C-alpha cells in the first residue's frame, strides 16, 4: 500500500511578509483521482493572492477537506 501523505496549506510568504491564513476555494481533482507529484491539487486564496497548491507526491487523493475552510499554514487539507 502506498504511503499516506497529508496535504497541508503551505507556508505563505517569508518571515517579514508572511500571511497567517488562507482560504481553500476549491479542489481541482476529485477523491479517487490518481495524481503525480506536481499536479494541480487545490486552489487557495489569501487576502493578497490566489494560487494553486501542487500535489506533494505521486498517489491517489483519499480525503479532501471541504472547500471554503480558512486556516493557518500547516493546517491539514486532505491526504493522498
């Protein structure tokens, strides 16, 4: 069985300009999707920008938190 990896909200900005939270606006793939490292996984918005979070490793999306959740960098968003 492949290793399970958590998908977390990335650190947003450097030390001087870090963003404290982000909003998961939408998942770009569905549960059960086979993914390669670097594939577009979810869209995140902050007060300053919107960006796409890539898949951290090859795998299958097993769980996706609800879109619309706001949370701090490092918060679990789902897992492969």
